[in-house]
C-alpha cells in the first residue's frame, strides 16, 4: 500500500468530534431517500477533517463507496470553467469584460443587440435573457451534435427575458465558454483542465468526463427511479459537446483539495497561487440577484437565506449569518453539492449516486450545523416533508389534466395525418412515424428520446419514452390549419417533477416540406 493510500485509509477511520452524528444522519438519508451510495468530505482551516464513503457504488454489487470513488459532479464543473477563464484573464490573454464576438466572431444569440453586448463574464452568470434550461435538449440526454454545432444552434434559441434583467439558469452558454477557453489557450479543454488545474491542485483521480475514465478507476454507477418508482442503475453518459457545463468526474478526496484551494484565496497546498485573491473575490461577487423563494414546507424555514445570487460559476447566499459560496450538480443518476463557508474556512462536499437533491441538502446542512455549533435541526425530516409536498403537487397536477380530459374525443385526423418530419429552429428534426396502429416519435439527434404516442384527447397525445429512467413523458399537441393539415406541434412535460433540462416547452415544431 502506497503512502497516499495509507493516508486515505487513515482519513477514513477518524470521525471528528463535531461529526459524531454523521454516520447516523447519512444512513437515515440513504434509507429515507433511497440513495445507494454517498461520499462526503469536510475541510476546515486548510485540513481535511473527514473524507469517506457510505453504501454501494452500484446496487446488487458489493463494491463500497470510498473517499476516492469517482462521481459525475455535473454542474460543479462550472466553477472549474469560471476558474479557467480567469486564469487566462490573469495571463492577459482575455479580459472578463471582453465581448464574446471579439474572441469568437461567429458567436450569435437570437437578438443582435445581445450578441454584440455579451461579455465573457455574462457566459458564466445566467443573466443572458435565456429561460431556465434553454437549449438543454441539444445535449441532454446525449446527442450527436458537436460542441461547435451546439454553439451555432444558440442563434435560434429564443430569449424569453431582457438581457441582464434577471437570473435564469442555463447550461448552453458554458459550451460557449468552453470554446473561448480552447480558442484563447490553444489547448483542448480536457488538456487545459489537466495541466492548469487538476495537476496543480493534486487532483490525480479526477477525469475530464466518462470517456476519460481509466482502467482501475472505480466510478460510482448512477441510479434513477424508473417511472418515478423503481430504483435501477442507469448507463453512464458523456457531455463531450458541453463539457464546460458539466463533464467532470471527481471524488471527495480530490474535491477536498479543490475546496482548500478555494478557501485559501487561490493558493495551492505549497502556498503558490493558482489564481490571485483578487480573482477569487471577483468569482465570488454577485453578478445577478436571485429571487429568494419561501420554502415549500415550514420545516425548511431555517434554511431560507436573506439573499441569493450568482457569481462566476458559483451560487451565493447566506446561512445562519454566514456567507455561503456553493453549487449543486444534477446528472442522470448522480447529484451533488459543494458548499464553502469562507469566513469559517469551512467546506463540505456531498456526492451521491441517485437523483435526490433532498439527500445532499439534508447532509450538507447537518454538517454545517455541526461545524458551526448551531442548534441541531432535523434536516432529514424537513427534506422528507418537502419531497412529499412536491410529490403531492405533481399528483394534483396530473389529476387536473385528467379532470380536463375529454376521454371520449377522437383525433381529428387518421394517424397517418400526424406522421411526418417536423423541424424546430434550434433543436433540429423530430419525426413522427406510423408503425402498425401506433405513432412513434423520435428526436433526430437524441437516441434516448424515442417513444410511443398514446392518444390523450382531441389532437393531443402523450409520448411515453422507451427509456423509462428519464421520467420525462410529454404531451404532444398538434395544431391544424383550416385545411386540416398540421401547422405546428408543441410539447410540454407531463409531470412537474420532470427535470428542467427537458425544455420541451421551448420547441416550436413545424412540418418540413415533404
């Protein structure tokens, strides 16, 4: 056993005094939210006070989750993308206030004013005027589009809000950020991350994405509730066309080092700067405020912040009088949260292999309370109540659809009348085919988005995807012209629990000339 492995083992055995309850809390979380595996690291004052795993890398197999188990960290990648651009700014290769078109002359948004005014910093701050998750179907689930095609298609993604008017989370502008990094540095983004961040921080186990996993790596397998109920493993996926938004695989062992660099104002373990303190402050400065929502259940009120906003690749808010710098990551089968409390020199990261945000939030807040000496609060129970309420809301939403349905209605056209190829300006082609007595719908660039259509009422159908792990069945509504031909097709997710990255509602599908 090498020294590093011995150190990791030693780290896994000692539980600091403040965290004596953590084993019990994590086990409760795993039971309550049906999470096979969890890994947690806690850093304080430059030291790793805890890094360990609980549960299994994959259900039905014996391999345990450990501190070095690799998880898809999804949008926790965004802080690495923001850091990459800032490293280039420190070198004088760009300014964060540069216009994007000055570095990528072909860059286009759907509004020429926004195209010309978009700055590098705007790519990171979710204030472009795009709506929540706009354009995500270009890469979620995995598509055949290249990074260049994703960025080119941005020219047709509709803007729903004013430029810099409000916060709305997007992923697609991080694909543009990735292009800027590659163009300015002359390196692939994979090489840039490896050479400029991973190697320097000492993140030896961290990988650019699932395609870069090596023999001997021990990744966690993601799990989803198929049809919102049956927990099963899901296949790993890769976002090579938008790695800037969420590609990285890492472990709590490596992310503990990353958190310590962040908390040390950009300094590496040996004291040399990875980036300056001034750069650090800029990344953690609010670029756009967020609306602070009232929690869905009273049990979550103690977590309600006084302010919330977004910086460069980081969420910003407060908790029990402390500023938090944090982010979450959501991925098919794996979700995570990394949280820094800068004034306490404290960081906690929670990686999981199931799609339960309640799980990582309950663990994070339990650890924060313990480390801050705050009164104990039952966060597991609080998030369980929140999940139950969301489920009730989804059930109620479905019942409203059922109540409004005219079950005796028939389609206006024979099934063949709905068949054809439809085109959306930003996504591309979606086909409806008649097979036997059924209609099948297929997204041209997305292998996972194909399914069978069931008649719902009038000229509306529900598409049930073949891949039942998606939990994204959608209404498909055909509008007819005066001559009884399909004029356009609109879609929307059936369930309020469907991930926002299935941005079906932004599609306007029109028949292509046959």
